[in-house]
C-alpha cells in the first residue's frame, strides 16, 4: 500500500538537479564577470602605460638638445633641405659697390683651416661636456629645429 505522506523522491531529485544547474550557471556567470573585470583592468593599465609612454616621448621631443644632438639635427633638418634656384632666376646685372660694408680686397688660401676648425670644435665640445650629469641641454629643441628647417626649405635660394 502506498503511503500518501511519503515524499516524492523524483520531484525532490529534479529540484535538487535544477538548483545544482542554476548554481553552476551562476558560478559560470560570476567567473565570466570576473574575467571581464580583469580584462577591463588590464586594458585600463595598458592605456595608462601607453599614455605615460606618449607623455614621456613628447617631453623627450620638446626638451632642448645637447651640442652633439644640435649639430646632428641641424645637419639633417637645416642643411640637407636647402635648395638653390636655377641660374635664370638668380641675380643678374651689375653688382653694386659694397659702400659702407666690409669687403675683402684679396683672397688667400687658408692652409690650416681644417686644423683650426677641428681644434675649435674640440675646445667647444670639451667645454660643453664637462658636467658630471652629462651634456647640458642648451640648444633648440627638435620641433623648433624642424620648424626652422621647414621655413628655410620652403623656397629655393636665388639671390644674395
């Protein structure tokens, strides 16, 4: 004879199974939320690091240059872009007398020019490299040199 007061074991088992599945689903959702939170945190850290690197690069670019950097950048940004206009566009006619101006009356060969130039360079270089912390940053920054190079290279040189 069947007892009407006995529990429905099949229904209890199905309820327990349903609760277990819901708990597993909640656990998966919690793990997914945790993973997403970690990914957002990682992205925020990456963005912060990239922003810091960008600021450091901008600061490095905008700092004044050392003597050696100034010479190298001047050569690349000022000397190389210079262009000379064609002869047909150059000054023509008589050249006026240099009244009130210094003007050489004779030209002589300067035999020790390169030796004196090298000596002068070494003197300036050693003077500017004396600081224990390295070379001082005393000259134009790279963006300033680039702007100057653009202005000088805008049109070819055509007259005095």
